[in-house]
């Protein structure tokens, strides 16, 4: 909960950057981010819930105030990747759903809405595929009409000479859980760490 509250504050800083044009990074540094989360993690549950609610409301208010031009303003993620402010809501959606699973309070990857699962599969496979040591695997979501390739370059590349890539078949949400490190898939190779 502390992580989600601090994330809302960080994303609000990006929205303010888009609105004002004054560069305001999500966090001053990785160390400051970790320290802020650690400092608030021991707050009593009631205080954490209040912080989570207040910071989420502040983020919503900041997003609603953006003009069409400000939505297109370029900001940078915590990893330094340039992106338009229009991606901030997705960053929050992703964060909230995945950390709802991490809280281990009854939500699982199977509870993540289908549209969020599909966007995560697109994003995570692209990100991991660009990572050194990513295994080449064809992903076959058993509850979707399309597949995904992990590693080995774009799906349009020729099949490597050593044969076709192994196939990992599972429901889409289970694939997301495995790719993001929330769950395991028996027999599937270990993917690189995501984010």
C-alpha cells in the first residue's frame, strides 16, 4: 500500500511536469524512491489507507486538469524512458492491478480484467524480448485468438535454424503472472526480471 501511495505521488509529479513544462521527475533517485516507500511502509494500516486514497484522488484531479496539448507533452518514466503524459493512466492501471495481486489479500492474476491482461502481454513481451538472456518462446494463451513471441526478435523473423521455439500454453492471465514474476508456470523457462 505504501508503494501504491508513493507511486500516485510520483505519477502526479509527471502530470504536473506535463501541465507546467517544469521538469519534475517521478523520483529524485532510485535510492530516494526506495527510502520513501520504506519510510511509509511501517505506517499503521489506517494511515496507509488514508494516504492511498488521498494520493489517488490527487492524481485523478491532476489528470482531469490536463488540456489536450498537455496530454501530448513528453515526460520520462522512472527508468528515464521518454513518453507522452497520455501514458500516465496506463502506468497507474498497471501498477494498481499488479500490486493488488502482490498484496496477497484475495486478488490473483485471474482477477485482472481481460483488457489489462492483453495490454500487459503486449508490453511485457516487448520489454522482456529486448532483454539480454530472454528465452525464445512462443506464448499460446488458451483463452485468446492470438499468440505472442517472447525473445528471438519480432514474430515476423524467420524461425531459427535450430528449430521452432518451444510453446508455452496457459490462460492469458497465467502468462502475465509468470512473465511479471507473480506466479510460476511448471515447465516454462525462467523469464528475465521485468521492470
